[in-house]
C-alpha cells in the first residue's frame, strides 16, 4: 500500500476472488489489463499478477484484510458512488488518477461489474430480523431435565455416569469380531453395576424395578446401539423369558447367573419362514414320557432359527420356541431352555450354529442361525408357567384354549415392545441434538453485504427439524404413559396394553427412521461423515422397524384391537346407549363442522388445546367407524372375513395411526398440566402446539375430504406451523440440551463447542 498505483486494483481483485473462484474470463481480463498498463513498472506488474495466480489464491485472512481496507475508505467518505470514486480514495487522491478513469471503466465493463451495486455490496447493511435471531435461554434447562426424567432420574444419571467412563470409548475397529468382544466387555461392566438384573426379583439378585430397567435401556441408547441390543437380548429377552414363562425352579436355577452374565443366552423364536407369524413356527419339541425328556428338532432348513442375537459367539443356552408334540398331537407353541455350548464354548452335539455375518448395522451383536438335530433336553427345561406335563405324561393347562394360551404367553413378552421404541427415541434425540446444534453454529448466506447467518435461522431449516423435535417430546411422554400402564397392568387391560405397545413400537421406530434421515440431510456433507455418528444411528435403528414385530403387521394388530373394542362397545349398548351415541355424533357435527368452525382461522382457536384434541378424537372415531362399516358391508356381501380384512388393510393402518396420534397428544397435554415451572410449561406448550398442528397439517387431505375443515383453515394451519417453528427456534438448543446426552456419547465433532 506504499505504492498508490497498486491500490487501484484492490477492489477488482477482491471482487474476483470473493466467491472463492477466479473464472478463466476474470483471469484473462485482469492479467491482460495489468500486463498492458504502461504506467506500471515491471516489478509492479509481476507483483500484481501474483495476486491473480490460479495456483495460489489469497488466504481468507488476506481477503478479509482487503475488505477491511475497502470498508475503511467507504466509511471515511460519503461521496463515494462508483468503484472509480473508491480507487481515487484508496490512491490518496493521486493527481494522475483522472487520466486512468476511462481505462478502469473499460475494465469494469469487461468484468461485468455494475459499479453502484458493487459499492452498495461493500457497505454494511442494517441488521435484519433473520440475521439477528438466535439462541436464547428462556427456561431452566436443568428443571426441564427433571421433568423429562421424573422418578427415574437417579438411575438415568447413574447410567450416564457409567457410559461416560473411558472404558466406554467407542470401538473404531472394522473387524466385527473385535467389535463383538468389546460389546460383550461393556455388557459385563453393566452387569457388575447391577444394571442388567434390574427387573429380576430381589431374591435372585435383582432390583425388582421394571421402570428402572426401561430407563436403563433408553439411556444406554445414547451410546452404541449394538450394546443396547446385546444388553436387551441377554437381560431382557433371554432373562425375562425365563422370568415371564418359567416358574420358581427356573428362577432359582438360572436368573442369578443370567443377571451377572455368567450365563449368556439367546431368545430363539424367529425362523427363516416364520417371523411375524410365530404361531406357524415348525421347530418341534416331542415329549418322550419313558425317560421324561423332550427332543428338539429342526425338520428342514426353513424351520431353522434365524437372526438370533448372542448365538454366533457368546450364547450358552437359549429359550427355544417350538411346537409341543405329545403322542403325535400338536399342543401349540411352548418355550424350552436348550443348552447350546459347553463351559469351554464348544457347540454341543446335535446343534449347528452359523454366523449371520456382516449386517447393515448393529455389527457388535453376534446374530446367528441355529439348527437342532434331535437334541434331547430334560422335562424340567420346559418353561411351564402356562402349560405343564403331568406325572402321567399328559398335557395340562389352566388355560384350555390353545389360542388364548398362545396369546397369553406372548403377552408376557410385551416388554420388548416398550424397550425398543424407547431405545429408538433416544437415537432420534441424539440425531436431533447433533443436527440442531450444528444448525445453530453453521453459517451460510446472509443479507446483501452482511454476515452469514446460522442455518437454523432459515425457516425452511426450522421446518425440517423442529416438528421432529416436537414429536420427539410428544413420544417421550407417550412412552412414559405406556410404560406406566404396563407396570400397573391388570388382566382385563392386557389386550389393550399389548395393542398400545405394538402401536407405539411401530409409530416411534418409523418416526426415528424419518427423523434421522432429515437430520442427516440437514447436516449436509458433514452428516454423511461417520465421525458425526448419524450414519451409525441410521443404520443401527433401521432394523428397529422389523424386529419385535414388523411395523406394518403390528399396526394391523392395533387396528384389529380397536375394531374389537368398537364392536364390544356397540354390543354392550342398550337402546338408550345407541340413542346417546347418535346424539353425540350429531352434537359433534353441529359444534365442530358448522361453517364457522370449518373456516375459523383465528390464532387463539388454532392454538387452542380443545381444538387440537377434538380434531384428533374426531378423526380417530370417523376412521374407525368407516373401517367397521366397510368390513361389515364386505362380509354381509358374502366375502370371507379373512378376505375382507385383506381388502381394507390400508384403512387398518389409518385406524391404528389415528388412535396412536390421539393417545400421544392427550398424554402430552396431561403431562404439561402437571408442570409447575411456568417457563418450562410455556416451552412445552409451544412444542405440543407444534406437534398437534403439524400432525393436522400432515392429515389435511383427510380433514378436507371429510369436510371437517375448509381450505382457508388448512392454509392458516400451515402458516401457524411455520410461525411456531420460528418461535421454538430460540429454545431449540436448550430443548435438546435438556436431554443431557453425555458429550462422550454424542461424540460428533461438528457440535463440539
């Protein structure tokens, strides 16, 4: 800058490089111009040409320095209107400048520069609403964490402390056998901390606390999901099958060793040709009364037990589900404890185990395929809580119906359909934490001449992530409700609880799948990098939509339960009950489907709790009613009931979905009512409103078809969802901070402070 002639070029060089790319045309134009100026010395030309060298672009700091120099000159004078005015100032008003004006105007023309626009772009613009928006603290994050954790806060904090230890650093080896051994090592640490046996009776070393067990499963899911699944197979499926289906003799013999991981085991239900249809499994357990034994046998390859966790490397025993055969009679599916390996981990005679190998995810779990060739086990290895073989070798059960006995047996295993969605939700929370924190830091674009803006300030980015955040909170409270209902269950409620668990498993795992995909995309290329963990979260949770029951099949189960309850309700109605039902339907039409209600776009109405609940309840009732009427019409028309259900399967999914959405919304509002902290309550209410309206928006086609809303109202709802996203944005970082995911578990470089 000691040579005034060189300052002439500073604005042009800055403009050429400011977009990080010097085009071929820009290079040729500038280099020709510099080389042909007779008033530049040879050394000056050589120096200037180094500043447009394609192989050596200026650094960020150098560009910033250029802009600062230009900016200072602009602020020093209010008379600068063109680029030439600017270089006059930069040249310290060199007297020769006037003779160069036409040359620089020609250069501007060749570069395509509009002089006044360029000067305007150099000036600092007034601050905009979007650029000034950002994270603020509007509530006590620790208080919100207490609300989320509830009575399980002590066990949640203990688990977080354990998985934050150095020995729980993530395994980075791509060798699945090294990975599997690391996961087993982690499981042993958890067992030593008495976390695995938390649900077992105290007399067998357990904590006798099923609520804490589910909280452990969920909190572990902030860590490696292979660990969660291995933990769940060992202490949940294997141990809980003994506790749920066995009797005192089985508890005394096995539970303590299962809880300490001295006895690793498997849960062998799924077969190659029978996954969801457990009733159709073909493995047999033939009773031999002469020596009081069972012979476990795989009749053909498609009856082999497949995808069995803990089988390939570590399992010593398995709960095997097989058809009980006595004197040639099939008594349906029962469960049996079958040894797989000896103390030296050698596979026992008559048993073949194959490794499932590399999977899409969860490669720290040793899934295997098991075949049995006439394997003999003692009579006491039958888990005989619901069915026994007496001293005469005859079958006995307090539940005479094979069908009812089968579903009673499966009903005791419903806990798996609570653990899996809670685990899936924790994975979604991890993904949301990464994406939202990254969006709060990552800057792109901005107002003309202004600084770049955090991408979370852009409304479309808010739209991508914040409805998912609202849904995560909604599901958190919905799953807490499911858990408590399961703990407090009575026999009369079990069918409904089983259906609710099946539905919440499907609804939550589908939500996690969709949430993590959006989180990946919202993080751009960084989200694709393995170091930022979203790939592992996506790949590991992909199978959550399949195991513990295929989601689509589970939703059919939910719908059938709702239809059964609907039929039962009508069957128990007397004449007065029917009249009251018709009256309620008519009252709903009058109060909620009148022209004022269907077109009401008032903000207070759209944010009103009663409007949300009424809309969800109405949709559920109408879809259920429609499905029931359609089924009846098909069956009355002569169609077999099996075929009739096949015809309406798509409608059954809608029945289940409407039911689950209503339950989740109701529980969200119920939980908010109990919150005492005003600021936390306000933040949660905003999220609940966003969940409610985003679901209504998703289902707007149905509401429009039904006439429950008109287009003017659904448009207003869309705008309100946008506005709620904008209003939630300042709280978004604190809302994910309330999950208190350990930094060592999050472990994503893009969110490191």
